[in-house]
C-alpha cells in the first residue's frame, strides 16, 4: 500500500497536493485527501478544467434519417471525434447533446476538421458496420469539391503519386516513392482570375463560410473550383496531391503554408528536404 502524500516541493508535487486538498482527486468515486491510503486495484480519477477552442455556430445539418442511419452535413472547422484539444466541440458530442447522452453516434466515414461535407452516422453497431463495409468495398463513391490556388489545368488530371506519413504527431503526409499507393482524379469546374475573384468576394453573402482574402490564401493568380475523385483512401490524400500538382487548397494551414514550403508551396516535391 502507498499513501497519497506530498513528497516534495517541486511544481508537480505542489500541484498534486493542492488538487488533493481541493477535492479534485477521487479514489473509487470517493473524494480523496492527502492522507488517503491507496489499496491495490483502486482507481484514481482527477478532475481538470479545460477550455476548448471554439468552432463554428453552423448546425450539423440532417440530410436523411431512418431507423438505421443518419446522413449529416458536417460544417467546416468541427472535428468528428474527440482528439487533441477537442472533446465536446465535435460532431459526435454535438449530436449526443442534441439527442441523448445515452446514444453513441457511430461515424462510418471521416472528414478532416477543416473539411465540410456529407457523413454517414450509424445509429447502432450493425448499421454502422454495414455502411462502413459498403464504403470500403467502394460501392458508395466519395467525391469532393475544393477551392484551390491558381488556374488548374484543363481536362481530367490523374495524380498517382504514393503518399507516406512523415510526422504522426502533426499528421503530416507527403509524396514519397516509398509511400502507399494513392490515386486521385481531378477536373476543373471553374476558374476565377484575380480581378473576377475580387468581385465575387465583395458580392458574396455574409452567411457563407469565411474564406481568407486572396493575399492570405495564396490566390494572387486567382483560384479554381476543382472536382476531386479519390480512387484510394489515404490520409490527406486530396490535400497532398493538390499540393504536389502546384494547386493546394487555398486556406489549407498545412499544405498551403508558404512559410513552411516556400513560394512554390511544395510543388512536385518528393524529397525530405523540408520535412524537419
């Protein structure tokens, strides 16, 4: 047995002692004190107050619903699962707060925090497994529309560069010859030259999702609206392939960051020169 006691005056020890004195530590659900003695197998829990980053006020839209499945319109800026600094400001927790804390939404597909779009939510395990299997078998196609830097080429552009993860901590992926197979088809839907793009921005409705000004979004050459059709499902695949082609997503904080990748934004890079 060991006691929950102050064993020194370091910053960590001082915090632990104050947490015990303030009743923030529990042992098997009962508030512990500095003099509490631990027994083998008991569970210690600690309450910590933490603020989460804010997310958009846009609602999680419901596109379709039946007894098995919920099809939602996920807003940009909202993560799907609890991760990192986010817990309650997530799609899963927002749905639970709107419906029932006893219900566990089961996402069948995932979107990056910054990506908006359609998601399938299983209402129970069997429904989630069925839809996940359909997505894996590619009997359900996933398509995306992206706003990218510059004038994207005409016609159907196929990028089949392999992708590998170069930083698990940052979730950073790059084109590498030793990476996993990845293929994406792209097709330009529209192009807005700089002078036209400025007019479009000034006449846009205030309620549309915010997009940075051209000088902040690497859009000095105007921007394109591109249809993206991934044939494989690698993490950040569309974002990495668009960067490799020289047309990164306009407001992408990672792959469209000139401070990291320089003026060419990592176009056609296959080396580890900038990884560090």
